[in-house]
C-alpha cells in the first residue's frame, strides 16, 4: 500500500472516530436535555423560585408630621440581591497588565456580590512564622494576601467567604506529623484568622472535604472526629453571627438522601452539639469527558438533585454550592457550558435552603495547574465573556431582578412582590421626586416607613 493510500485510510478512520465522538456527545446532550426540559420540572423550578426567592414588600409613605400621603407615584428598582452569587477571587490584582486586572474586576462585579478568599495554610504561612496577611508580602500566584480582599469588598459592597480553616491538603511542608503538635498549631491559626479577619469575612469553611481525607493525615480517624474538634475550637473565636460551614466534594450531590454520607455526617455533628451553621457542596467537572459522562448518566437527573437539596433544607441551615467548574473545551464547548450553567443555576436558585452559588475560576488560565485544560472559566484567556457569562448576566441582572410601579393608597400604603434584595424607591407627588433605599430581605415583614418632604 503506498503512502497516499495509507494517508487516505488514516483520514477515513479519523473521520469515523470524530463522527462517533460527536455522536456520543450529541447523545449525551440529548439524554440530559430531555430531562431538563420536562414541563413538570420547569414548573417545579419556577414555583420554587417564586416561593423562596420573592416576597411582598410593603411601604408606608408619610409627611414630616407622620400624616399618610395618598396618590404618590412610586417606582421600585432592585439594585442588589440578598442571595449570594459568587466566584473565587484568587487572582485579584495578579494578572499580566493593569488593563487585564481592570477587566477582571469589572466582569467580577457585574455578576457577583460574593467572593471566596484563599486562606490555604500553604499560602498564608509558607514558611513557619511568615504570615502573608498584609499587602507587601511576597507574591504567590492565586494566593493574594487577605487584606487585599477586605479592601476590595469594602469598596464594592461584597460579602467574603474564607476558604478553608482546616483541610488535609494545601498545607505547608513544615507542619509536624504529630497530631498533638498539629492541633496546637491549628488553634494558633484559628485565633490569628479570627482576630484579623473575623469582622470582615462573615462566612468560613471550617473544614473542607473530610469525607475524602486520607489516612496519612495526622488528625485522621475513621469517624472523622477532627471535624467536631475543629468546630469546637474555631467557632467561639469568631463573631457570633458568622456562618461557620462544612464543605464537601461533588459526588455527594448524587447520593440520595437516605444513603447520603455527607447528609448523615452533618446530622451526626449537629446531634453532638457541633456549631455547624452552613453546608457546602462542590460541583466540579475538570475535564470535558467527565462532563459528557455526567450529562448522559443517571446523576444528571434534575428532579433527584432538587430532591436532595430539599432534604438538606430540613437541617434548617443555609446551603451553598461552593465551587463550580463546567468545562467549555471540546466541540461545541462554549454553547454546552452555557446551557449547563443556565439549567443548573436555575435549579440551585430554586432549592429552598440555598443561600449562595459560587463559580470557581472566573477566567480561563487562572485555575490551579492541571485544570486549565478544561477551559472552565466564564471568561476566555483574554477575559472576554463567553456565552455562559452572558447566560448568568441575563439571569442575575434581568430575569431575577424586579421593577415595579406603584401608587400609594389613601393610607399612604403601597406594596409589590419582588426578589429579595436592595431597592431604590423614587416617590413623586408631581412636583417633587424623592429617593429612598430599602432592604427587602426574607423574614422582614414590617412595612418600610418613608418620610416624604414636599
């Protein structure tokens, strides 16, 4: 067989293989697409969003003497969400140029009110005694100092989450192997972080991924007793209102409630008196084949996902999707990523106890080494928005925001039903317009009393 014939044969086989791969991906997308488009599921999601993410907001508008003012026109415009839409901000201020840093921050702030801050021990104390909390410390990629995030949050009104206080991974090499020595160092670490950042960072992963902890970790025991110990040591050091969380890996999204080891662990911790105040679940697919397998497999069942999240809601604790990677690599990757993102964010937003959803790496090329191949950012390497970013922008800033036109009744009262969050109200008597800011949050039932000064 001559070279030209062999080349033609290879080309034919390549076409066949590509066709089979494309067919498998199409089958994966079709099998999951049918489940996610079921009218009953869409109705369930829409009803839950209406029930759990919106409420009645009442206002009473009076003059300076407290007399009701009827007939005023009032426009209510939502300016922010109570719900936390987030991303890790691990490369804040670390990109190649000031322009890229500007684009990163601009894209972050457009869709996020929530930022995860890296407090991995290997990054905060790489050498014993070298505490990297303040600006001016040596630079480590994806590990800016904590104070940078505090300043960023203060400028833009963001809520911060510290990640993590205790994890068996990403620890400095100098840590001792002796369990008692290690516990003493953890107590020191908890105290330092609480004193320096407890007032500025209101949410913390106290323990990360304990159910996949290896036996080589010095604090490991089969019952993971170090988890209860960590909560007992850390929680009293932080402000009482802080949300002190536990966080776990992706696979526990797919175990039914009756045999979900993570749900059982949290119940046991609570029964034993552990002050767990929030529950986190990751949702990572670090390779396109992993995503394709998920989409055509039994785990990609939206009703079962929602059933599990509703079971977690019975804990009466806020639930968070804490880390999300959906790849965009491969054929049709950008469009597939956008579809998966939109579908899952709608479902997560519909879960009763869900309090926040956090994407992991905002831009391609900003992930940890070995994960960038997935192209799991919402932005490309030039920090230009992908279709998935546009899908989130549409949900967060359009579909899930409320505007309303009202008129006060003879008692000066008016009301509207809207998504929970902050609002700007503009009231007008025809001659003068006055602006007000209100917080329409879940559980706040008293009318907002506004004084209009004509």
